[in-house]
């Protein structure tokens, strides 16, 4: 029995015995359960209407006694009076006979439209409008903008055979039958998408994509949501069919009492979640009352959670004796509430009674549960777990502090980037940047544009203003501003750096602050990089389908182009007996006139075609990625994202994750310069100190030959900079793996920080290291015997080819199996380059081709990269030798 059910059944037993009202303390003592858990369960039962709550101290609970307890929607209206009208409208729409009225919820980002729809669903169940198991289905219309045919399939379903490769699929309306379908961002639907819903709204009937003679019915209450003006973004005929329009006011329209209640509730929730008392100064509370929240209630809750997370990290590391939050602990955008407080018309008359507010971990939750705020990921569990693991291993001091804070600081960094991206216009910026800083930034932009002779993008000015404000705030607080690559920036962008120095003097004159020269490095990057980024956004990734079989690729491309109403996918059909070299030339010919700097994505059916990417990158001078085991849905998703302007890396990662049989290529997939050293890279957002701590852990627990290995710590300001640094490292070292917050290159094995800190990844990293040492020894031994090729280049090219063959056959040969064949092929290529003929056994080749033609074909396609790279032709006998090797592996596996 679940704990919440045990609590409920105990209440029932006690009531039958004559004990009606009980406190949390009494119940937790009787059941032997933690008081916080019992409190959480009782409040959950109260929200579900199964129990009643009696105010006072202590708070007491009893069964609902058959009367209809207030729903969360009722409590929301009581605690947030500005939402009372919206609640009454929603209730009326749900209860309107016979099936309810379709609704349109209008409100800014973060006002809680999605959660309000969920509360309406809960209300509908509570009043008997829907059965208890009624579905609540959410659909974001932004994912299918300008794709009416694809939208049709998602909403109404797909008949089997409606297009090539189509399977029968239920639509969202069918899944929502008997409940609610919530269409978020409905303003993103094109006119055709809105019209598709007319028949269903009017008559409750629909047809799946591809059906002509079947008419289906569904009982679904439609709730739509938008952040835009319905009059301007929705068809008049669509608005007429949705008579109930519900407006959710933004946070700035709420009263100070309402906002204060939200602030107190969110701090209380964090205290309960943390299990620790949280002390918050009155000045910190006032900052949260008056600072501008660009994303309303959701932003308010996220900001409070971030502050609590940092305070908790300071507590567990011993920096503070308690989870205590002062005004100075708040991020700058929250502290800006003090600058704006005097401008608020009711600030002077709104006083807080206490100097400090104490939020106890076991206090009963306030009436309003924060239902309109999106739940952010909690980092408390990760902090506790990491702290315990590090302490158990005896790690203390600076190393402990750095390792523990890395995830917290990364979380803050990503969050701040998201805030920057949400600045849409000057009004948003004015809420986050002081007036004098904004005026200074505008002066800097005017001066820089004049000196550089070009216009700076508007978003550059916005980002620069945020940066200048942050720099000023750090310097006033006594924090050092340091640019780790100042000399590189100065040499790479001399003109921009000179302009930045002039702007630095202007900043010192206006703000009366001494700025370090490092700040000029940051200003330089704003001036230097914007043109490259703007140019990249105007181009698209080219999508090409390459499939075996007559007409398969063309048919797949046609289906996708018809669904997207655009000729955005190109096709190359590959007969089963085709020469890979000829197909490669066809793919290159298709790409040459259409590919841009954003690169190309190849979607293929067999892994042996993956090798095309490296040669295309060299000849076309653009990035190329390949997805194997691709199907029509994968092509459709890749094309849709390419049309929306996604970068190649983002498309590749998302489509790759959706391809069920995709296998990542080896880390030595690309040709690189001769390298006589191996490396493991540690990368952190927080600076080299954290990366050095990781390096120390690896050096302690790995057994590496110091003559071959380097562990290289790098600092990264963002993911793109880290990827570029990794590429530079790879020019001089063979990178075996990366330890980092995120995957920097899908071809290189990646290990998350927590896997290394906990030592769980050490065995796998050691195995990788042992394999690479074997091949490094082989390269050094062969260097004195091979006359016409580089051993290091040859070994990595051969491993790439053999790995592609193994993936195609579903095999994973281990190092011991492969060493002999790699050695043999190195010598074979050297003999072929010398003009020497290899031994021939025509009988063996005929037997090989007759015995297993499909295996022979896979091997032939797999060695194509070697033939292409070295300009040789590997004869049939050698191909059969390789085929025999893989057949023996198949036998071991099957045996």
C-alpha cells in the first residue's frame, strides 16, 4: 500500500472509532512516519478533496464527510483575487450543457495557462463532468507551424498506407476522447490548421489522414491557449467557434498582497522540499516583491528556487551555518527590485512586519499551492548525493568546494542565458538594466559602429547592455573581472580590440569605475562575432536521402516534400549492385549546387554509407553528418527542423536520438594529422580550477603510460567555445574521451562529471585507454616497416572502415579480434601503393561471393573509404579474406 493510501485509511479507521479531527503530529507519531512526509500526503489528499483542513495551530485534518470539498480552482480564486473572474469563466465553460464550451486562455508567458487548464480538468472531474480517469492531452501547435498535412495526422490520426511507410496511428483527439485536449500556442497554427478543427468543433466528427469513407466521433472539450492578441492572430471564424475567452493577468497586474503570498508560498515549498529551515531577510523578500519578472509567476518561482539552491550549497560546504538568504545573495536582476521599489505606487504603504522570515520544513503548506508556476528541476538531491560521495572518499578543501559547486554554477549559467534570450525589446531591457547603464551602452554602440564602419545587430546591443551591467555590479562588489584568453582575442581581432579599449575609457569616465583591461576582451567579442552568426542564420542545412533499392530514396523524399509543401529534401537511389564510388559522386553532384555553410545531413539505410561524410567535408568544405537506419519520420523531422533554420549539430542530435538502430561512429572517424600522444580532456564552465580537480581524480584512479598520455583541463564560457577548443586539442593529440557537463562531440566518448566523481566510469575509461595504447604501440612498430603510408593515419582509417562493417552486421569486435586484421590491412595498403600485386585465389573469391553475397557486398562498401583515400583497388580475394573474418565473428556470436 502506498504511504498516501495508508494515511487516508488511518483517517477512516480513526473516524469510525470516534476520533474525527487529527493533527499531522498525531498521525505521524501513530504511523511511525516522518512528519514532513505525512504533512505532504495530507495536503495532497486535501487538494484532491478527500479531506478537510481546519485552520489554526496546529492545523487539523478530517475526512471530507461526503460534502464536496473545495477544489484547487476554488482555493486559487480565494487566494488570488485577480484570478477570480478567470476561475468563474472557466467553471461556467466546463459546466455548460451538454458537453461544455471550448475555451481560449489568453496570457503572457509564465502566467500559468497550462496549469490553469490542468486545474479546469481537475475541477471537471471533481464535479462529475468527466470520469476520474478522464484524459488530459497537451499539444504544442508551435511544433507544426506551416505543416497542415503533418498537423492533420497528429490531431486526427493516420490510416495505414496513407503514404509510403505510414503505419496506423491514433490522433490526439482520439486519445483525448472523454476528456480535454489542450492546444498550447494556438496562434502558431496557420489558417489551414485552424480550419481543420471547424468540423470537429461544430459536429464532433473527424477523419484520419488517408480516410475517405469512415467518419469517427469523439467527446472532447477543447481548451486553447495563446500569448498573442486573438483578434490579430486567429481567424474570425475560429474565434467565433470558441466563445469563452479567459484572460490571465500578468504578475505586474497582481496586487502586492497576492505577490507576497506567492513569494512566501514558494519559499515555504523549498523549505519542505529541502527538509531544512530557510531564513530569509525582509530586504530579500522586498526585492522579490518589486523586481521585474520577465516571465511572470513561473520566473518568480524559478528565481526563488535558484537562490535557495545556492544558499543550500553554501550551507553543506560549511560556508554558512544555516540556509540563510540575505539581500546581497540575490542575483542582480532580483536586487534591481530595490531600484524600482520607490516607483511602485503602493510601496510606501506596504510594510513587512518582521526583520527575518523563518520557513520551517514541517510547516503546513499555505492554501495556495503555487499552481500557476511551472515546476523547475530541483538540485537539492544532487547536492546531497555529491557531498556524501566526496566526503566518503576523503576529498576536502578547495577540491571539494569546486567539484560540489560545478553543477550549481552550470545551472545558474544556463538559466541566465535563457533570461538573456527572452529580452524581446527595449521595454524588457529597461526592466533589467539601470537607466545610466543603458544610456552608456547606447553610446558604446554608436561609437563602435562609427569606428568599425558597420551596424551592430539589435540583439548585440541588448546582450552588451546586460554584460556591462553585470561587469559593473561585479566590480562594485569587489569581484575580479578576468578574461582567460585576452592575448588570443587581442591578436585575432586587432581592430575590434582597439575600439574596445576606447570604449573602456568611455565606461570609466561615465561610471567612475576602474575597469581592468580584461574587460576589453569581452567587448571585443561582441564587436567581432555578430556578422558570422547573422550570416549563418540566413542559410539552411541541406537534407539528402540515400537508400538502397530502386526508387526508395526518391519515394521517401517525395512524401516528405509533399507533407511540408516544399522541395527541401534531395534523393539518391542506390541499386544493390552499384559501385560505392559512383554513388558517392552522385551524392556530391546533388549537394554541390545546394549546400551552404550550415552543412548537410545525409540520411541513409545502411551504416556503410556513413563513410561518405568525411570525404564530402573535404571536397565541399562544409560540415556533413550522417544518420543511419533512417526512415520516413526521421527524414520528415530533419527536413522540418532544417526549414526552421536549426543548426546541423542540433538537427543531427535530435534525429539521431529518434533513430532506433543508430550507432555512434568511432572516435577516430575523421582523418587527422599524425599524433604520437593520447589525451583525455576535462572541461568545465566554472574555469580551469574545476577541470584540474577532475584531472587529479583521473590521474589517481587510472593506470596510464605517462610517455603516451596527457590529461588536459580546459575552461569554457559556452558549449561552442568548448567544441572549438576540443578541435584545437585534437590537432595535436588523439582525444580518447571527454569528461564534461555536456557532450561536445558525438564521435568522442563522453562521461558526465558525476560518473567520474563517483568512480563508476573508471573501468570503462581504463578499457578505452588500454585499446588506444595497443594501437599507438602498433603505429610506432610499423613506422620502421611501412614505406608509402603513415601508420597512424592508416590505422585510424582501417579501424573506421572495419567499425562501419561491424555496425552494419550488428557486431562489436573487441580489440583482440581486430588487431591482427588491422595489422594485415596496413601492410596490404603499403604493398598496393608500391605497385606490388597481392596473392590471388580466384576459387576462394568465387566461393566467397556464392556463399554469402550480402556479406560480401557489405564488406565491399565498407572498404570503399580506404580505396578512395589511398587511390588503390582492393581485389576480390582480399575482400573475401575480410568477409571470412566477419563470418567467423558471426559464428562466435551465434554459437
